[in-house]
C-alpha cells in the first residue's frame, strides 16, 4: 500500500520483540572462560582461542546454559524440542571475531510459548515464537560520540561467548506501553528462575520490529492477517537496553513513521539504532533478510535431545502463582501481594518474617516500611538480607509494644539502614522505649495544665484543639507514647 493511501486511513501500531538475555552461568557457552568480570578488568583479557575464534579451536557446549534455556521454556509454557541443533549465522560485525555467530536456526530449543501481561487492568497473552541459545558478541566502545558520530570505536572481546537466550515474540504488541509491561514481567520471571542477573551490564538487550498498518486490518481481538503484516514495511530498532528505553524508543519511532506517512513518504524497511543520549533513532543500514545470513549447520556441535529435561529440571514457584498464593494464604490485598512478589528475594524475606508474626503486620513492615526506605536509598533487599534477624527483632519490638510504630518507622529503621546498628542499640541509645501508662498520664496532665486556651477550645467543640494537645504530649514523651493511648487519656480527663 502506498504512503498516500495509508495517509488517508487510521493507523495501528504493530510491534514484535527480540529479547537477548544473558544467562547466569559460571563460564561462557562454548569455552571455560569466566563470565564474571574481575575488578578493574582490562579489555580483551578474559578470552581464549575458542571465544576468539582462532583456527583449530573447537567449541564445547556448556550444559548449564542448556538447563537454563529449558527452565525458560517451561516458564513460558513453550514446547521443548525433541531435537535441537546449532547453526552458523554469517555476517560481519567487528565484535564477533569468528565472522559468524553460533546460534540456532530452524530447530530452536523452545517454541510456541506465551506470557501473560497486564496493562491498565487488561490482561493479554503475548505469543512467544521461539527461544534459542546463542553466543553473545563482544562489546563496542564508541569514543568521541555515538555510533554514527564517534571519532573511533574500540572492541572488547571479554563478553564474546557469554551464553544468551534470544526470546522472539509474535507481533502481538499494540503500543510501546505494552512492550514495557512485557519486558518488566519477563525480567521478573527470569529472576525467579535464577538464570538472569539484571544488575549485570548488558544483561538484557532488546531489538524491536515496528510497523504501522491500517487500523481496520486489526481484528477486535488484536489479530492481524499475515497479508497485512507482509504489506507493511518493518523497521527494526536495535541496541535498546531497558524497559523504559524500549518504551521511549518505540514511542519515538511511532511518531517518526506517522510523520513520514502524513507527509506522503514511504517508511523504509531498515535497521535503526536507538541513541538513548539524544532520544532518537538513527539509520544504520538496510534491513537484512533471512537469506543474507547464509545459515548452515555447525558441524562441530552435535544435535541435542533434551525434551525429557522438561520433566526432570524443576523450576520455582513463579511470580503470578506466588502472588495469588500470598493473597489466599496470607489474606493480603492485591497491591501488597504485588509489592511482596516483585522479586524472589523480597518474597522470601516476607515469608521469613510472616513465619514469626501476623501476616498483615509482616506485610506492612516489608512492603511499605522496609521497601519504601530501601527505594529511597537506591538499595535492594539483597543489601539487607543478611540482617533478617535484626529486622525481625524490630517488628518484635513493635508487636510487643516496647517501641511505638512511629519511632520504629521514623528513627529505628532509618538508623538501622544508615548507621548499620541493631534495633536494640538504637532504642537504648535514643531512649525510645515505650512510656508506661503512668508516665503518659503525667504528660497528659502537664499538657492540660500548660495549655488552658486549648482546653477551652476543646470544650467549645473545636476539633483541632485535641490534636494540638496530643502533639504536646508526644513532644513531652519524645515520641515514646502511643498516640492512640494519648488520645484516649486526653478525652477521658477533658470530659471529666
């Protein structure tokens, strides 16, 4: 369809993703080089003849990478192939020293899966076309600018050969927002599986294929015919490295393509680079087709039969199932359950606390108080996971009425995180032990005697007067009095 014809019709967005996930294995996929960078690692030092592609070097497949791929397939409800094999994908990139990539072509290890996502309360199944194993290229460092403006580019092969699973989706996304939700959900699942570390640089990279088609070609259920997809020129946006980046890159590309069509210009089928620093996509090259890669079998790696591993390799309880269990088993609301299952580490931490205390109390302290303070400090639950006993002790102090909730939240917890002290030390040093009823009664009487105007206002029906007096008592007790008890004692004495 010509650009002029498209210009007259309402357009719909069609997006498919290729997500490259670095696997958490100790060594690279075809050699024994470590995948863990050393401190102050020099470029091109974590390499060997295999990952450098030197003549005569032979690959040996990493079993742990295959196990991780099977786990991912199970989590995505995908079919695990009876027979899977490797191919050579031939193209020139400076960060692939062999000038070909060992990957999987027509026999991927996983195929035909789904992942459910929720966007603004609407749940949809995103189709997973395939998930296959391959090796990561090295990394390029552009000096003096970005990919299209750099003075020169350096190549570091330390990353070359790191195990990757490439997850290819169906063109099921209808907005950049949906892609962001999918990537967040996918990363959550991968972390639960223990096959992925989001903190590793370059651990998740996204290529996105985007087309604009006439809106009337899209069915009510979001389906699009193969003919409509074939007729649309597809742009591939590469080198996206985050959920937010994917949403921004695709939003930019939607606008760029719509503007081109509105001006009567055709959208070129090409590969574009997402320049995050400038917030734009730039043209890299014409879009390759499958034939350009000249796939042929990797003769140095035999075919695999791993379908039976699907039954033999266990996977943990996944986020959606754990979220639902938290709601039914602990009786907590959906928002809290979502927070408490945001990562496997948070969920484990909560269950350890809930084993000792009422579930509502544990949920409040983990989901609201602890996570809130950690987020404010740009910290993660793993930063305090070895202090579970200290955190449990703090909740115990609150549950036993030995310290007020206010002091526990605003003083003790914050000092625990900032100073590294245990809760008992903080309570003792700051004198935060909860005041007894006799002591509170004395503070209440002092507040009444010292503030006759507020007492008169209370008797005249001014509600703010009571709050003022509560504040005076809390100040006198240095926060060690329970506000509810103070409120009750004040009312009793003022109403005598």
